């Protein structure tokens, strides 16, 4: 492979080296196209979640920022604290869905074969899924 017959397709074979470089270039170019498609699709994501009672509907953008909040009539029959908890839980539910959707987009555009795509998918999923909000029991245990 390192020497010998130059026509045998070894490392010193210029045609073989050119072919390997061309294949590598093609893979890099395809990865750039796939990464751009992934980025474009991720930026377009908007997710809406509604709580079980229909009191709260939230919409978040690709970064997990709240871009719309709709409150149903039921909000008038609950305490402000319950309304606030429901809003926060619904935002958390939307964020979890966002993490799932982002991972789906990454899989569809980058595939799941490469270690890089799997790592990107995992990190994005972790970043977009916030920790669970504190519960009333957590607040009581902290003396609140």
C-alpha cells in the first residue's frame, strides 16, 4: 500500500488519492447542506401546548421563548397562584415538545448514523427541555 506498483491503487497512486479527496469533499459539502437545512427548519419551529382543562394555551418559538399566551374563561374561577402554576406547567410541556421536535428535525436532516449528529441531537434536546417547575410540596419543604 505504501509503495510498490503505482497502478495498484495504493496511497501513492495519484488517481486513488484524487478519488479519496473528491469523496471526502462531497461528504463535507453534503454535511454543510444538511446542516443548513437543519438550522433553517429549527428556526421555523413554533409549538403550542394547552393544559388539560383548556384554561391555558401557550406558543413558544424555536428558542423556547413564549410568543403567545391565551387564557380561557376558567382562569376567572381559579386563584392567581393556580393560574400561574398552570401557565408555567404548560410552558414546560411545550418546551418538552420542542426538544422532541428538534431532535426529530436533526434526525431527519442529519441522520442518526454519525456520532456528531447524535451528539448534536442529544445536546439540543437537553438544552430545550427545562427542568420541571417546583411543586407545592417543594415550596412547603423550603418554608415558603
